[in-house]
C-alpha cells in the first residue's frame, strides 16, 4: 500500500536491475526502493507511519514463491512470514521469477509495472523462440510426434 | 455453408465405425485383463491378432489411408483422417490403420523402399529419437554428428517412446552445426539396428499392472557410423521434415480426443440409465442430467471446431491459428468431460480394469500439458495481434 507519489523507476533503474539480477528473492530490496506506507490504509492509530518501509509480514511472498511450492519442507524451518524469512529459506535457490515482488503490498506499482513490462518479456521471448515465425517450423509439432 | 459430409466420407465413417464396434471393442477385455488382479493385462494385441486385423483393414481398402498416394497410401484428406481417427479413438484397443509419422514422408526413393515401406507394413518399427534424457525441449540438444569421409559419427543418448519391436531402426535428430539457432543445424539420420556403435535397450512390452506404463526406449550412440545416404531430407534441416503434413496432424489428434470423449459420454449415459441410488435411477437427477448436457455440448463444440479446421486444411489455407485453437480447446474439453464423467460414475471411473478408467486416465494425462497449452495461446494471440497497431 505505497504512497501516491511512487518511486520514479528511471531514477532507480540501474539499482533495480542489479537487485533483480542477484540470485536471491528480490522482494525486500524492492520494498526498500519503494515509497513506503500510505497512511490512508492505516487503522485508527496515533503514530505517524507514512513512508515506513518495513515488511508487514503478510506472507504473500512466501505463499507465491514457486520454489517453496516445490519444496514445502523449507517453509517449516521458520514460522515467520516475512521477506527476510523468504530470503533465508530460499536464498540462492531463487528462480528469479520476481513473483514475490509482484505479490508484495509494500512495493510500488511503478516498480511492479517495470518488472512486468521490461523483465518478464524475457519469458515471452523464450516462448517465441520455441514457436518460431510463421514460416519457421513449430518444434512443438515434433514434440507431439515424439510423445504420441 | 454445408455441414453435410460427402457420400464417400460418410461411407468411410460408417465402415470404420462398424470395424471398431465389431472387431476392436470385443478385444478390450483382453487388453485390460480378465484376471481379478489384472495380471494378464497387456499393452498391445498379440502379433497374430494384429496381422489378422491388418488383413481385414486391407480388404476394406483402408490400410494406410492417411498416407499420401505418392507413398503408396490412400491419400485421404484431413477431414477424412479426422473421421477415421475419431472412430478409432472410441476404443482403448491400440490399433490404427497404418499410421506412419509424417517425418518419414520425406524419404528418398531408396529410403522409401528400405525404411518407409517396411514401417507401413509393420515389418519394422521406427524409433523416433528426438528427446534426450533429462531434457525438456529440443533447444539445447546435446547429441552431435560429425562428418568424416562420407560418414557421420553420432555421439550421445536419446529416449524414444515409440513402440518397441524385433526389427527396428532409429530416426535420430542430431546437431551437425553447433553455432546456429536451435531450429537450424539439426540433421535427421536413419540408423539401422545393426549399425556399429548403436545400442537400444528397454521399452519391452509389459504385462499386468505394469502394462499401463510405457517405458521409454533408451538409445545410445557411441561413435556410431552412419553413411551419408542415410540422412533424411537435407543436412541441417531436420525440423523442416514433414512440413506439409505435420500441422494437420495436430487437428487429427484433436479428432482423437473428440472420439475418446464421445465414448466417455456413451459409457456415462449407460451408467446414468442403469445405476440407482436412494431407490432412483440416477439419470433422473438434475445434477447428472446437467453433467451429461455439459459433456455433450463440449463434445459438439470440439467436433465442429475440428471439422472446420480440417476443412480449412483441405482448402490449403493457413491453419497455424486454427490448429492451435483446436489443441487448446480440445485438450481442456477432454479433461472437463473426464471430470464430469467421474461425477456421474462416482467411484467406478477409478476402478482399474474398466474401459472407463482407461479413458479417464488417458484424458487426464492428455491435459497435463500446461506449458504446451501456453504455447498454443501464444500462437493464437500473436495471430490476433498481427497487424494491429496500438497508440
């Protein structure tokens, strides 16, 4: 639930790409690059928490992680559901799918848009490579032949 | 718009339907096993029985109907093939009318005599060696072939899901040029059973419970020498083989799903009309009626889609998008149908030894291809977006 004035990706693009290229869950670092908590979403509390960037411990990143889905036993290593817990239990086994960043309520939408539009396009190009152009052979047709 | 099949196609359809009903369906029990523990279940029909059925089909003039005329087949069009496969898919008996992979349609006249004709006559088995152990796709193929003195030296391992037999040869895809894109630089070789450095193991026919599991054949090539005349098609153009026929095969596979779904509907209807619960025939229950209606509607939609795509193929139109749509819809349809049928059947759909269980299991296996479906979505979306300029 970030602030209305969110991080300008152009200013943080180099750092952001560096973070996303590291083989470790990037959610916590992306959260720190974001604008922080929007007070409009708080309940009735006196403390001013606008702009705070702490993890809410909602556990969305842990629930969405495909690696933990494949190896649920790692989840049992801790009861914590924070981004730090995610980093510790997944570590270098991270698939770098960036799903944790997209699931985090504390990460700015501008950063999420950047990931979807500029980073995830690589996945689509991998698919494209497998299908080929209109006049290029479709390798999947050969896979079907091999399997049937 | 004419939805009526031609007289010739109607005749073929009814001939195949009669053959399946009279000759193949009575053999289902011997495939599934008669013993209480299904220890006598088999993967394939006995060779003598297959020969007998083959003779019958030849007498009907339908052996090799899907093979082009120039290769000695019936040259039936895609719609006709769909009708034949739809009928054949209505039984679990593994028997076809002389089906040969279109990859072999590009054989040279000499190769045709030595390899293609024996495969069509079921005297030899072709082991399609495309996949490699532990590899998902073909992009990072490791198998290499180096040319020296008119021979190619093949090195690597392959896994094949083709049917194993006494006399066989391997259709091997190997990299001949290493610095190209995955689609290029791959050459197809026909490797004889007794070629030096070639060994095949596994894939033997299992009996009993294990007959349900198809074990891959493991193919090892250790400096295997293959003469240059055994190259199928052009060097480095293996993925261009069968280009003319392969896209239509996707539609024919769709027809197989429609046939299997039709049999599931038939079995479900019989079950609904004969099974009682709480003193009432279950076909009287609205939920069962709704399931039957949904199954029938889905099959009807899929069938129309398959026939329309097949008609397009026969008109010589581009069918990349239509074939992708058929695969996407039909794969989801067969899963849906099996799921609903399981509701009508309650437990018996999962009882081993019933044709219904085999159909439902195959249907679920067919639909467990999420990545392949995503590829189809990608093909369709790209075709929709082609030429559309935004902004």
